[in-house]
C-alpha cells in the first residue's frame, strides 16, 4: 500500500513526460495521506495564519519527519537490485 502512490506517480510522470506531480490530500494524517506524503519529494502546506493551522503544523512536522526517516530505513535495507 505505501508504495502504491509512488508507483502510480512515477508511471504517470513518465507517461506524461513531466518532472512534477501535484497531489492534493485531505487535512489528516491517515493511511492514504501517509502513503501520498511519503511518496512526495517535497511538501507544500497552504494555510491561513490562524491558531488551528499553526497548532496543526506542530504535529505535522515531526510526523512527516518520522515517516520519511522510517521509509528511508526500509529502502536502505532493500537489496540494491530491487531499488534500481
């Protein structure tokens, strides 16, 4: 499941001959958003400067970092032939 989004976006980028794929995800930290965010190389977070949005960022930053670190660890453990 986690690699499904990455595979889909990679194929779409190749087929469309593009370097950028934009995703619009819901404002939650559920499984689908996790897979989409892990697949992303960059994340843009639009928000209004209101208390709720600012508080949400306090949770989102550390969660994103943790997800990315866990994903990198998993990729490092894969045999190199699978990563090529």
